[in-house]
C-alpha cells in the first residue's frame, strides 16, 4: 500500500471519529437526556480547555521521547475507551469530566496527524505543500461521511453515535502502529531544562513575525468558534418566524451547514496554488476577508429569498477555514527548526483551538447577552452576525498592517526544508 493511501486512511478516520458525535451530541443531550443548556455549554467548552495545553504537551513528548505515530495510536485507544463509557453516564457533571479527558486525548491527535503526515512525506521525498492538501481533504470527507451516516441511520439522538465513534477510534489507534516510524527529532541531544520540558517552541515568540502569526492565529481561532457555536442555532431560530418555519433550510439545517464541510474539500485542493503564487500573508488575509463575508452573508440571509446568501456563506467557509488552518500549519512547518516541529504544531493548535476557541466562546456569550437579546427573549441575529463581521474586518486590517512577510515561492516547498 502506498504512503499516500496509508495517510488518506489515517486522515479519513481522524475526522470520522469527530464527525460521528460533534454536531449531534446536542440532539442526544436535549432530546434523549433532557439536560440543561448551561450544562451543555460546559460540555462544549471541553474542546477549548483541552486544546489550551494538551496539543503542546503531546508535541513535546513526540519531539523528545516517543515516536509520533505510537503516541498518536495510544491517544486514540484511550479515547475509544472513554467514548464507549459516555452512553453509560446519567449525570451531566460526571459527563463533563469524561468528555474533558476524552478531549485531552483527541485534540492533540489533530496536530500529531499533521506531524506524522509531514515527517513521513518528507522522508519519502514528497512535496508536502503540493501533495498534503489532497490527502488532508479526505479528513473532511470522513467528517461528512460520519455526519450523514449518523443522521441517516437515525443515531442523532441515540447513544449509538458514541459507539460508532468509539469503534472508529479503536481501529485507528491500532492502525496507527502500522504507520511509518516518526522518531523524536530531539531525542538524545544535550538540552537545557526549558528544552527538556519542550518549552523551546515558545522561543518562536522572540521572532516578531512568528509572534504576530500566533497572535493572529488566536484571533482567527475565535472566529472559527463563533461559527461553530452559533451557526446551527441561527437556522433553527427561523422556525419561530411564520414565513420561514416550513422552509427546507429550517427543517434540515444540518444539510445546509454541511455545505461548509463540502466546500472545505474543494478549497483544500487549491492551497498549493495559492500558497506558492501569493504566499502565506496574502492567503491568510484571504481567509480573514472570507470570515467577514461568512458572517456578513449570514446577517442578511434568510431561508426564503435570501437562501442563496446562506448557501454562499457556507461555500465561503471553505476558504475561511482552509486558508487559515491548513496553510498556517504548513507555514509553521517551514519556519520551525526540525527539533521542535511537533511541539510547534502543538503550539499552533493551542493558540487556535485552545485560547482562540475559549476566548471566542466566552466573550461572544457576554456580548450577545448584553447587547443582542430582544425584549421578547429572541436573539438579534442580524446584529450578532454584523458584530462578528466587524470583528473579523478589524482583525484583517490589523493583520495587513502589522504582519510583515516577504513571499519566497521556494520557501513553501516543504520537501526542501531540512529534516
């Protein structure tokens, strides 16, 4: 079996696991268990909390002590056990802790999957910038396949979704031990205490360009959390309006929102061209402008005559997400020294899905409660989305002015970077 096929299988199941429950745990929570919304918010925050420290810690371990593919497999095996336990839990407080530990094992596997892919592809002499995106696209396909399977099999409100995720995680955990060996690059080298603890990745902040890159990664991570947290609820709320309650987008909001993931699969394939043609600054700026359009179209769209705006917003999401997440990880790969690349990817993950996700969720909730709840108790979605669009526009302007990076087309040929 070729390396490309092996990595495709890894990426497919990496996100199949997540897609099996991420968008449907709400239906299980409210329709099956009947637990409160505040408790559900705590459950959803476990992703951000775990991402604050676990990806960086996993990167440290992979850089210094254990093969990345083995650590990846171990984490998925532990995750399989925890997901299998979830349906047995009847106390929301206990479920919070179980899901938090589960996320502590799952979230670092996203960065580890990137580390394994990059390391094995470079060892094989492959051009990562050109050949990784078509491999990574199967991760998004895996997420879509899982989401549609759970829905079509009638598992949206059922505990079966967690069993599907558990079995998938166990299979991927076992499969990981067959992947190419990715030994620690910093193992056996004489190091200082900070290097032994894996803190050297944070020295990237000494470089003004990298410091700004990570800060803007945090700010963009907040945008991603906004769309994940409120997109589906936004469409459901149109059911309260007589003119829209029977619209297709209101009856099947998950179908509309899944267009976003389908769009991801297409935009991933364009990354090699855009990165080599325009460079990381322009590509990330395109992502920021895409976020402005994403939120702005939601502000003016509706399930009736404005349905095209909702659909276009979902299509644009592919550019907003991919041109930031995938391109950002490739940029980190070209800028970080070989001995700290795994922990640098973990740091990137921590800034986006950790600090960014947590701060985006926390402050958006305060903002909405204070300024965008109407007298009748409904949300002012038009104002909410315009506020998010304004935030994204300010971030884009600041990035354009502050981030200095001269594009060198050969720099993004990651296969030429020392490994």
